[in-house]
């Protein structure tokens, strides 16, 4: 379903500092799937939490008939700025396996999430064909 989302970077805009697209355009005839904040249901190190969240998002995508190529936008929430390089590295490794063109992405450093041991959360916008 890769034709559902056109992803690209804009010439003249600052080059992405990591693997993400500046723009993701959803083509007509598709429904948007908003995947609410996915958090790790475990306590552990940051990388383990990110890997678990990515696996959970993949399960949700599978359940709605979508793949990572169908993801238009990802928003990652981190509670510690020092984890940002590890998040980018984990995302790079993961995206290189699951999609040719990565989604548009925003990353935020927040003061806290639902549980004090939760270090990472992600919400996602994907698309699926109209019924």
C-alpha cells in the first residue's frame, strides 16, 4: 500500500538531521488511522523501551492492515534529552528494516509520562484504503 503516502524531503529546506521525511502527503481515497500513545509495558533501559514500543506499533499496524510504509507521521516523546541520540540510532536501525522512505517525524522532550519509569512514548498516523 506504499502509494497511499507520498514522502519526500524539500530541496532548499535544512537537510534532515536523522532518517525522516520532511513531508508526507496522504493520497485521496485513504482513511487515516491514528494510533494513540504506545508505551512500553515494562520497566527497563531506554533502548529496550523504544524497541518494545516499535514492536507494539507494528502489531497495531498489522491489525489494521497497514505496514510501516503506510505510516505518514510519527511523534516520539522522550523524558530525558540525553536519550535522544539513542532514540535516533534505534529509529535508524528499525526504519532501515521496515520502510524505504521513513515517515515525517517530530521528537519532543517532555517532563514526564504516565509512569515515572516510562522513558518513551510514540503516537503514529498511518493510512489504509477507504472501505
